[in-house]
């Protein structure tokens, strides 16, 4: 009798769901999981590319190509490799039954997960990336500081995607935290990003991975000496701990916007990135 109680409870929940609410099927769940996973891999690959391009530009190894052109060029085709995997996985795992929410298309996932990292680099250095980079030959310490901070910031952005996916993967299943009855709407799925009151969400950071990734930004800036003027983009006016917070907020903003676009969600990214409605993330 006791062993059957959870099954009965789940059946009662399913029967009580309104017509507009819908649990995903096993095929839809597998599709979503693979798309979420692919978005992280593309993000990581593009983040590495952004860091490498910034380094090569600062070392004078890219001319006449600019660092931004390098980021789009994907010189070693590592981003393209991950993007092809997204397309392949979608063909294999999503063909049976496409999810009713939480997904757009492989093309959109590929484009937005990569673009978010390039936009983050522009956030740090301004629209003219090369003008914001310090030449390594003239100031190796400042050059190293910038390159390490770019890598740390893009690493945080990828971590946010990964932690959202980890929460969402559990959320769409029954009898798993944070939603024992399984999510039945995109609004519930969104909570995996912003709701600090539920376990496994990015905001709650129960596993400490977001904090650890953000800590790498702090570590990189701590070795810069005086980082004033090294990040002339969106965080140009920030100093000290405020600079760390600003860069972390830019990474959070870019990740949030990408998650919205890739997975057809409408999280308030302006409030999510720094906890304030200040048009910092639009």
C-alpha cells in the first residue's frame, strides 16, 4: 500500500492539470535535454574563441584581421564543430516529437549561444574591441589581466547556461526537485534561472558553481594591480568590487537574454542581472 502511494499521488496531479498545462513526453524531454546541453558546449567553444582572439590581437598576431572578426571567423572550427553537433542531435533526438515549450530551433540555439559570448566581449571593451585592448608588448601585465578576465567572464556565462540546464533537466521530470510534479509551462521553467527560493536554480546556486565561476573574475582582477581603464565598455565607470559585480552582471545579462531567445522564455533579464530595474540588460 505504501509503495503505491507516490504513484497514486502523481496520477492525481496529472488528472488535476488544466487543459493548457502539459507535461513533456519522454521524447520531448530527451530533445530538450540535448538542446540545453548543446547550448552550453557552443557557449564554451565560443568563449574560448573570444579569449584566444583577444590574446592574439593584443600580441599583434591577427593583423589585418580584427579581434571581433576573429571571434566570428572561428579559425580552428571548434565552434562550428559544436554547432554541427546541435543540428545532428536535434535530428536524432527531436524528430519523434518536438517539445511544446522550452525550445526554438537548432539554428537559433547555435546562433544565440555563440553571439552572447561575443556580445559579452564587446560589453567589456566597447564596440571597437581592438581599441580597448592593451598591447602585450607595451604592458604585459595589463594585457594578461584583460585576457584572463575575458576568459573568466565568458566562463561565468557558460556556467549560467549549464546550471540552468541542470535545473531544467530535473524540473521537467516527475518526482525530482525543484518541481516534484514536473513543470507544465514555460513560466515554471523560467524559475530555474531567477527564483532563488527553489533548489537547483541558477539564482539559488546550491552547488556553488556560479559563485565559483564569478570568483574567477575577482581573482583575475586582483592580479591586475590597478584595472582602471582596462575595461572601457559597459563597466568603464566601475572600480574595485563594483567592477567585479559589473562584469559578472554583464555575463548574467548575456546569458539570460540568450536563454530567453534559445528556449522561448521571457525572464525579466533587466531585473535578473543585477537585481534592479535599471535598463542595464535589454
